[in-house]
């Protein structure tokens, strides 16, 4: 009695493409599925898959000084003062800050809070973790910790001309 052998593939012509791995054909030519996937991706990108921002966020940039000198390290926070649903916070470095549109506040009035520190948050290169010394200390007077530094009106603008803030804290 002879055992049945599985049918061997024909060796007279080379196989093209990847092995089928037992998957059923989908009715599209082999490259057809790739073209359909590519086309759907392009339509999604060109069609703009992202939704418009429901808060109409706006870009803000500015300069903040204390006693006429730029604040070296700190933060600026725009807290809603007119019922807006968004606020924004940014780091201050060498007196300047910038908030891009996708992280910015909505149009409206904001209380502006400023915190300044005696040194930056980044330790010098080569510093061992935990050896940076004590945490940075707030250098602004206490009244800036209890009260907003000012108010600012954020307006609807184009990306080329963001809202600009200049604060000189006495």
C-alpha cells in the first residue's frame, strides 16, 4: 500500500509575489487592494480628517520683564476671566514665551498670572540625578502670587500675526 503524497507545486515556472498563506481571494487583483488602500489614505489626508477647533483657539506670544529686566525662567498662565472654556500656560525663557494656536486660549478676556524662578528647570549637563540642589525659588514679590499680573484681551487673528503681549512688572 502506497501513502498519498501532497501535491507538489509546479517547478517549471517561478512563483511571483508573496505566498497566499491560505487566505481567500477578495475579488481584487493582487495590487488592487494596495491601490485602494493608498487612494483611501490620500482622500482622507486631502479631505481634511481633522475637525475644526470648537474653541477657536488663538496663538499668543510675548515678552515679560520684571523691574526692566527679562524674566529668565518662569511661566505665564492665561486664566479665563470672561466665561471662556479654555486657558493656556507657557514657559518663559529669557523674557519671551510663545503659545501655538493648537494650545492657545479662545478669544476673550484673561487674567494673566506670572511666576518667575531663580534658575531654570534644566540641570547642567553631566549633573547626577538628585544633586541639582534645592528646588528653584519664586523671585517675584508675594502680591504676584496672590493676584494676577494683569488682564489681556485675546482676539481672533491669523497665524502670521499672533496676539502679542508685553508685560513689564514693577
